[in-house]
């Protein structure tokens, strides 16, 4: 029930805000890297055993990659007309 409700709401918002949301999400590497950084940060803080083999700086590297992806890669795609 809730899954259907949220799925419908998400699709409606995506249609209103971004006409081609599916293609945009496929190219949104900065968003993927930010989400991955958040997951690793949560794992490091919630599961202390993982901190022995998962480096603390991994979150910073992923956020730096997101910054590069957003400012450099996506800007080139928008300028060449591939983004729209």
C-alpha cells in the first residue's frame, strides 16, 4: 500500500520537475556518489566492527568524487546539449 503510494508520488513529482527524469538519473553520478558516501558513513558509525577494514577517509573521497562529477562532468554534458 505505502510502496504504491510513494511510487506514484515519486513518479508524479519527477514528471513535474524534470521532463526526462529517467535519463537524468542515469547520468547523475554526483547523486550516486553522495548516496554511497552517506551509506558508508552510516555503516562506519553504526557498525563499529566494520571500521577495522573500511577506511574513515572513504566518505571524503566519495564526496570529492561527487564534487568533481557535478562541476566538471555534468557541466560538459549540459554545455554540449546531451543533458537536455
